[in-house]
């Protein structure tokens, strides 16, 4: 009974403490649009996405590299994870993760890429882009994770990553950390996960697109013709997020398992959000999933499914998720996992 009471206290007080300590919003202003590298917020893994992105306390496959780096500390085998999504407005997002067990813990490697096709450069003099010059924007992040199970119930993880965004001939980059913990309470399959994502430096665009030619800073003075000057641009922080999750195996037997999960998110550039999800497993072969996301501007319900295909000594995981995006339409995620 004391354990259950302590668990309830932690779950209730943790979100309140995060809000009090790290709140960056003020009345009437929620910091939307004030963070760089928004692609770092795109969900990884069709499984987690179908469960309403409530995965901080589940985190039991290689996609935990994104949700909670502590999760890979409990993996026993080499595992590969691939995600692809055709995002909104012809933007593509791809993610690859690898988990490698070592003697003193597990190592993880990850790469996330957001991209688009080339577009014609248009100007007032050439509104149709007949010059043939093209431009594009892209973003990527590469990371390395170390995670270790400190005990049979508690694991911690740390990710260091390099982030870069490119816009035509300009770019910005920085470094960041993800930190996570995962605790198995031993009480009816209840787990608690906590993670901090994208704690790092600011990003500031630089490049030849920001250089102006033939600038005359003072027309009252001679000799200034032909000078060059760089435009002043601001530095922008990363989309820091604090996540607290709870998962519960409501029942588990030979025929199936019902997993419930919930996450509380405190992003520094939006209001707090709640994510709920469920997964039903038929004999650990066929999976049905659903979820709901509260306090999002357009996103709401999610659903999907998956297959676990054992082949000799290997496991292949195929997953799909549907995400509703309100007036923007919807997105479809596909994931492939391989476990040795």
C-alpha cells in the first residue's frame, strides 16, 4: 500500500513541479514559433505514433532512442529501427536507429532527416522561375546514446546529438542532449518514464545568402561603394521538452496483452499536453493500437497496427499508424524493425 501511495504522489507531483520550474509562457503568449529545429518534435515509430505518442514509459524497442533513451538499456539484442513518413506539404521525414548491446550497457546510434524536393527560385523579375536556379530546405540530426540498467527495475540513458538546418545557401547548427530514466515499479506491470529532450545551444543562420553586396552605410561619405555587409539575424533556442509517462499492462496471458499508456508533455514553446494510448497484442504476433492527443491545435486521434514476424532466430516488426491533422489532412507512418 505504501508503494502505491508513493507512486501516486510521484505521478501527480512531477508534472506540477515541471510546470513550476520550467514554465516559459506568460498570460496570452505561449512561445509558438519561437524555437528552431521543429523537426526534432516529429514522432518516431509507427507503434508509438499509433498509441497517441504516449511512449515514455513503454520505450521497449529501438524507437526509445527518440522517446526515452533509458529504454534501450533494457534491450537484450541488437535491434534496428526505420521510420518513414510523407509529412504535410510534400515534406518527407526519415529516421534510422541502431541499438548494440555491450558489456557495460547498450549503445545507440540514430539519424533523423527532414527533406523536400528542389523548388524553383522566383523573384519579382522572374516570377515563374525560368532561370532554372533551384533551392531547398532540409534538416538533420545524428545522435549517439549510452544507456544502462542500473538494477533490474531502473535504467538511465543519455544521448548527445548534432543538429543542422539548411535553407538554400545558409545553415545553422548546434549540439544538444537527451536524458531519460525508466523505472519498473514491480506493481502490476506499472512503469514510469521521464525524459528531457533537446537540451542544448541556440541556432543561428549563417551563409552567403545573408551577405549584401554594394552596401553604402553612409551616403554622405565617399569611398563606401562596393562594400559588403552581413545581415543581422537572431539566435533561436531548441524546442526543449519534458516528458513524464506511465504505462500499465492491464492484463497479460497466453492469448493476448492489453497495454495502456499516458504521457504528460511540457514543451517550452507550447501549452502542456496529454497523450493517451493503448495496444492490444494477439499472442505477440498481431497488434492493434489507438490513441488520443489532448491540447494540440490540429492533431487528435491516432490508430494503427503491426505484425511481429519471427523468422528463424530473428524478429521482423512491421508497423503502421494513421494520424489525424484536422484541416491539414492526415499523415501515415510506416516503420520496420529488426531484432537479432
